[in-house]
């Protein structure tokens, strides 16, 4: 019977295996000195590159978390200030539109409407998707990852936010995901698909 490859696929397992392999290489076993030197050099290099990659992934994860915290603080301050401005006696809708603090009016006609998706990367493949369902029953959420040939239905969301908790296709490697959504009413998709939302998922 054919055998599987003896070299482990996962980097961590490969490092452990490589160290064990080197420990058993001796000139007495017919290993040439030049070959042993090259193997030890390759081991040292892979150890160093793996450590650098792990540190970079940890740094990226922390940077994303810090960015998300910063946005939440900024949004909180913005909303508080907008409420104060709207509470003034001289406030008008025109002023609000000029300042960009008036939301778009929603039409009750779902047949011509499309959802507005907002996504926050929570690292490790987890993405939080927020939406407003208005008078629909919810939305169907679709996603397309880098290796997907077509859109994949993730499921129906009736409560916001929706959590996409799928792991990264390749652990430790960032990936781009495209999301879109459409309203559901009486168990049927209605209206238009939302604009594509692109999220860069950090490790």
C-alpha cells in the first residue's frame, strides 16, 4: 500500500519533527558533513522565520483589536455630539445633511431596497456583520472567500449582528472575504442585493 508523506504538514509539528530528525543525524549513519551543515542551517532559518511570522501575526491581531476599540470610542463620541447638536433649538434637517449626521430615509418598499451591511473583523476569521432588517423577516447573508468560485450562503440572520465564526482557510494567514445580503420576506428573497462588503480578516 502507498504511504503518506512522512513530513508533517503543520509548521509547529514540522519544527518538532525537524529537531528530532537532526538529533538523529550523525556521521556514523552516513550523513556527509556538508549535508548536515546545510540541514542545520535550514533548521535555524526556518525556526527564525517561524518566530518572526508568529510575532507578526500577534502584532497584526493586536493592531486590529486596537483599531476596533478606537473606532468604537470615536463612534461613541460622534453619536453623543450629534445628539447634542440635534437637540439645539436652531437645528434643521438641512444642517444635519450638511454635517453628514442625517441618516438616509428608508423606503418601506422592500422590492426596491437593499440591506446595508457593516462588518467588523474580530481576527482569527471571526467577522461581526451588522444590519437593519426594517420590516423584513431578516436577511440572507452570502460570502465569497479568495478560493471560492461563487457566492456561498452562510445563512439567514434575523437578529443583528450576525457572527461569521468560520476559521481562516490557512491559519496564520490573512484572507479577504466579500459579503453581500438580501432581504427575506415570507421565506423568499426580495429586493436587491447589498453592495459588496470586503473584509480583510487578520490572523
